[in-house]
C-alpha cells in the first residue's frame, strides 16, 4: 500500500505538538487555558484522523 507522506508527516506533527501542550501543563502544574485546551483536543483528533487516512484506500 502506498502512503501519503504529507498526511502522515503533518498528522504526526499535529499529534506531537498537541500531546506536548497537554502533557507539559500537567508536568508543570499550571492549568491549560480553555481555548488552548480546545485547540489541543482538536489537534489530537485531526492528527489521528490524518495518520489513519494516510494510506491509500484506508478508511477510519
């Protein structure tokens, strides 16, 4: 199966940045502002969708 490298790469970066934003606030014990938390949650969802759809013919 062929893999769309752009989707895979962008999805992985989006997952990494969103995860780091959420985990970093937990480690340093500061609350995540609500708009940033919403963007991070959407980033996790969008990143996982892009990674899941990166292969040809693969549906999530």
